């Protein structure tokens, strides 16, 4: 038998001989249910708050991932979060209505790629790499998709806003972390780079942490108001 403590956290069930801890199988079932029931990928911190005290969360999730590895649905790690996803080799059987698919423009794809590989990056730096101006609408599309976010403000003249990707970006593209972004040879193999690229061309190694860089300051409420994301007083703009 199992029970919850007074705070709703799974505890240990009492018996005549003393407390009876959860079995490993029960812990895995609880973790499985928590991830399945969540509409969004769940963090290990979220799981730790709800699983029995002392549960080895990484080990539990690794065992569950192995269990689902060859099934039609896989348990995958995206950033620092876990979610169930259709097995990659079966994605062709999942049909979506045309209205659900929103294709990005070439400009949006270019900007998204630059942000992913060069983050933290400012709008001016994006434009320098692309060689053309970047419209606000392009960035708005990427932010509405939930793939790009404001990271901070660069400690340089004008204090430009820096941009980076989000956990939703990793989840959508099936990446566990930024280091899983394709490298030069993978991009060539996929036909995304032509054979006429300059001999000294290099695909940059993306930053591997969401922590602010040494030359970044955190975004404040005043910054958000200045950027038009909050009205004076702290309410979000619709």
C-alpha cells in the first residue's frame, strides 16, 4: 500500500512493521503518469516535487526511456524536460490538417538558424550575418511560435536586446540540447549547404547554456515596457 503525506507529496505507507517505501516499479509508474498527463514537457524538478522523497529522477527517467525506445511512442529528453513523442520513424503516419501547418518564410528560417547557432545574438548582428535588414514581423513570427525569446541586454552602447531559442524550439525539432544541432557535414549531407561553400566556412558551435553571458544583463520590467511587451504597471500587452 502507498499513501501521500499531508502536503500531497507521495510519502511512505505505514504498516504494522513500519513504513513501506514505494517500489521502483511504482515510482516509474508515477513518473510515467505525470509526463503523460502534462500538456507540456515536464522538468525533473517538477517530477522531484511529486515523486517519493529520495527517488533517483535521472535513473527513473532513463529506465522509462529505454522501455519506450522501440515502441510507437518514445519518452524523450528535450533540454531539461521530458515528454512523450511519436517515434521519429513513424511520423509519416501522423496526418495533420493543412490548416495546422504553418510554413516559415525563407527569411524566418534564416533568422531562426542564426539565432540557434549564434545565441546570444542581437538584431544588428543577425542583419550583419544575413546582409539585409530583418523586419520586426519576422521576429514576431518566431516569438509567436514560441521558438525565440529575449535573453537579456548586451553591455554595449545602446544596450541592444539579445535573442536566444527556447525549450519549445528544442522540443519541436526533436533536440535534447543545443549541441545536437547539425554540424557542417550533417548540413551538407541533408543538402542544406551547396558544394560551393567557401573553403574556410565553419558552422559555429552554439552556446550550451541558457545562463546570461558575461556581457549580458537580465531583462527587467522596465525593459519589457520599453520593448512594448508590458504596459506601464506590469500587464502584458495583448
